[in-house]
C-alpha cells in the first residue's frame, strides 16, 4: 500500500515538472512582450544631488546664493567640481550666512569656476596630461593634471583641477558627472601676475629686481608665466636688499640668471603638478633651460608624508643636465602657493636661488 502511494506521488510530481517545462519553452519563444529596463530614478540631477549630500551643504548654499542651484537641475550636461564643507572651513567659511558677507559678483565667478558646461569624466582627460585646459561657466579656463600611468608600467589614479585634488571621481548624475574636491579654487580673475606681485609687500625686493633688469613689463601682457617668488627675507639671505639693488650696476650682472631664474615661461604649473611629475616621469620632475640660457632647472616635489601636504623645490645647474647644482630653493609654506592669476601662477619661495657673485658676467 505504501509502495502504491509513493508511485502515485512521483507520477504527479513528474507531470507537474513536465507542464512547467512546457510553459518555460513557450515563454522563451515569445518576444512580443519584451520590455526595456526603466531608467534608474534614484540618479539625481546635479542641483538635487549636491543639495542632498551632507558633506556639500556649504557648496549648495553658495550655488543657491548665486543662482546656479536651479540651473544645475536643467538638461545640462554639466560637470560639477564640488568642494567639501571641510574645504570651505579651511578658507574661513562655516555657515551659509557667511556667503552674505561676500561680494556677490565675485562669489558667482568663483562658484562658476567649479562648473563646466559639459560632461567630463576622468577617461576623457588625456593620459598623463598636465596643464590641460577646459572652459567653465565663469568663462575662465581651469587647468587639469592627471597621473594615469608611470614609466615602469604601473597604473596611477591621481587627478587635480587647478591645484585641487579630486577625492571622489566620476560620481554619476542624471545630467552629467561630479568630482569631489579637497579645496576651493580661488582664481584672481582680473589680476595679472604683475598686479598680484605689486600688491604683496613681502616680495617688494623681488619686484625691484625684476624692474632693475627689465623683466617686469612682460608680466603685464598676455604671455603666461609660472613665477617662483622669493620673499624679501629670502633675498636678504643671499645678500640682495633694496639698498644693494639700488647701487647695483646692471651691466656687470646676468639679470636673466639673477632674477630670471624665478620665471618659468608659457606654463601653468601648480604645486600639485610636482606630485604628477613624480608619478609619470622616470626622473620624477620637470626639467627645462632658463630662457636664452645654458642654465638648467629642475622643478620637482610631491606629497609630504604623513601630512599629505604638497611641497616643491627648484634646483639650478650650470651647463645643462649633467652640471653640478649650484643652488636650490623650496616652497615650504604651502598655503601661500598656487596663486592663480589671469596670465599665470605665483608660488611662494622661502629660499632664494642665486647670489650676486654667482651672476657676475664672465
């Protein structure tokens, strides 16, 4: 009796399985009701994404203050470079009300500098690209550097926008993409490097030296520069003061060495670029000749562990790459570097490079 009941059970089970297989076969042959997956409704447009991200509450307050918040919910596409609240805190902004105290036109330009009217992903940026330029909603160029591979075949993944490091890359938005920055970018939109230097008394002796040797006027034009500006104290340690400059006979000195050593032509190099050089170049630096000179310069540096701040140094070699270095200098106060102007950058040098004796004409 038990055997008969088991046989009935297995017969019924096999019949159910057979029917199930037939249903599956019929379903696999029918294509009329195929459906396309619905778009992910959880992906928000740029404005809403920033609004709902707690670490970007100050950035959203600034967007709203200058009228960009609603625009960023439009069709786009946009690339949003979003500084964290901590980044704003470092520049003294802690509350949304702090933006009320700022010049609104200037604030809008700064915030617009963090927005691009295009979708820019990391893969769109040239491999190992440095000084790559993109237009922003402020109509001012920003400068992108990307370390993607090193000469030994290893992969790198570092990205900087105008000297600010990207902490999170390629956040997907409904109308573009977002990159999270560790700093707020603050260009001097209407100042040349000349005007910037003239407005900072700490570099007045350097300014006097540039004027003395006819290197000053070019800094007000359209030519681009990266300038390593030694402080008055740094030059004093080399024996250069306002008084000694006044007495100096320019015909006896190589001005392009004594003060031209601090000028790098046709480049926008941020301190963070030294970190990129350390990743992508076999010698870990950028090397160049001084203008119209046989003197060879090395610009290098990188992250200073364990603080992860960036530092840089300059080294001068007479006679080319194999020459013995005669002087070096460092940019040791990071907070005073990366002063982006309309025609270049100014960096702070705590040390000077060349003494008057080393620049005497042979």
